[in-house]
C-alpha cells in the first residue's frame, strides 16, 4: 500500500522533468522576441538574458559593430551597448524561425539609425542553442536585404 502512495508522486516528478525539458525546447522564439524588444527599447541590460555565459558567439556586424569574429557574451554585450548609446533600433521583425532540439535559426528584419545618423534596413540572422535551460545566441550575422 505504501508503494502505491509513492507512485503518483514519482509520476508527477517525471511529468515535471518532461515539462521542463519541453519548456526549453519551446523558447527560441521567446529569446528572439526578448532580444528584439531590448534592442528597440535601447536596453542593453535586457540583452543579457539572450547572451551565453559559456563559450562564444560568432558575429558579423556592420551597422551594429563593426565586428567580425567570435566574442564572449560580455564582449558582445559591450558592442551592442555601444551601438545603443550612439544609434537606435526603430523596428525588429521576425521573419522566420526554424528549430530542432539543439538549434534554432531565425531571420529578422531590423530598421535602425547607426552611430552616424544613417538609416538602414538590414537582416539579422540569429543562431540559438540551449544553455542552462534557456536559449542563447551562438551567432549573429548582419546582411543587406
């Protein structure tokens, strides 16, 4: 009888673990939305939730940089913070997002005014991977429309 009382608890624990794993798998769009909202608001600290604490992010930035290479999360934060102090993101629109268990690829369109006051419409290609139960950027690449 004691075994039967513990079984529902064990089943609930398994369901909770599966729900947590599923939640991570469903979050890349939320991470992209958070990234875009932080850019539009000019909130560099709001970007931190989408930046990795381990490893590097491959970057190719023209208007947001210039930067080309691989940066740690804190370094990318500094680059984007510098942009937001001198430029402005006017709009951020998600076009496509494709997801597997360990990778999400998003294409966005961004309208911005750069540090020199020049307006531009660019595409940002974002690659995200799970890290510590959240999705983080692993690549951000800027291209012309």
